[in-house]
């Protein structure tokens, strides 16, 4: 049987409702470029110092977890911080009041931070719950109520390293007394160093010193509450081959001062 049919030589006639297909014959690569995202974060982000957290091993045994509350290494919170590393990140979604969102309840002082896949030195960045992020280029004002304690070097340590003080005062016999930086004390290594003869009173018979309030500026410290996504991985095309690469990460943080507010007993 002979096929006498010929291929069509003319296209279909056009009409007002005939439009070319909007889809291209070849779909270009739509890979997520992690390196470009990292570069954007570095160019538009701020500098952080990332401290990794680990449980403090200074306990009686694993079963009861009894911990020495006076051990200064872990600041009595049961956590050790190590490997402080510089990294750049985008800081946004600051919460100034309690909100109820789809993801859950957002407390005061919470925020979301987007961080790249690598530290400034090129090593892989890793984040986990209880880690800390410090903003070294900015300061916030905090306060503490403490008792004066005499030491051999006349220094008294605050919860955070002091950049400069805003107000330091105490009360003796219902009289308010103000201590002036540069006159009554100096800031040395982030600590208050009292000038000899200018320090508050310490009663050796009771073992208690005068109560003073210290309002000071320090670098804000944020605790990582959780990762917004457990692991972010995508595939990129390199030289015609698919390669799995990590993408920038997001963490939910809260300022440490608001997570663990100071009290008169602390």
C-alpha cells in the first residue's frame, strides 16, 4: 500500500484567539545559588559572634545531674560556650510585644536571624539550640542589682562585659549615693574596678555588702531557641552535573537579658 499523503505545507490560519505558547522550548536552570545568597547576607547583614553550647560536665553523675551552682566556668546555667567564631547575618522580625502567630507564641525580645552556610573564615557554620549570638558592634542598656564583694584586685564582674556605665548607685541609711565612673571606679576588662577608699561598705560580721544598682551598656547576647528549619539543602547545576549544597539557615533567638531577667537574689 502506497502512502500518498503529503506533509502539511501551511500553518493553521491565525485568529484573534490564537497566541504563541508562553512556555519556552528550553527551560533554563532555576537552581538556588547558595553562594549568591551568602554574599547578599554578608553585604546587607551585621556582624555576629557565634558561641556554640554544650552541657557542662561538672556534675555529680549523669543520673541526678547535680551541679555546683558556684562554679564560674558555666555561669551556673549548666552550659559551656566554646569556639567563638565571627559570622554575618540578617537580623529581622524583632518582637516588642507578645504575639500569637501561626508558628506559635512570640515572646518579647524574640527575633529571626538568617545566617549563611559558612563562617567568615570559610568553615561550615552550624547552629543548635542554646547557642549564643553576640552583636559586637552595637550596645544595649541593661541593669543589675548586686551586693558589693571585696576582692584582691578590687574588681567586680557583671553578668555581661561592661562597655560603659550609665548609672551606678546605692542607698545607705535611706540616703541615695551615686558612684561616678572615673572617680569612684573604672572599667577594666569589662569589670568594675573600685578606686581604693571609694568602694561601697562591706560588713565582715554579716558577710554582706551594700546593695548597688548598675545600669550599663553591653553588647547584646541572644540565645538560640530553635532552628526555623532543620536542614536546608538544594541541588545546583555545576558543569552540567547536579551537586547538593547547603543553603543559609534561619534561627529563632531571644535576648538573654529578657530570657533570664536579673533578680535581687541573682
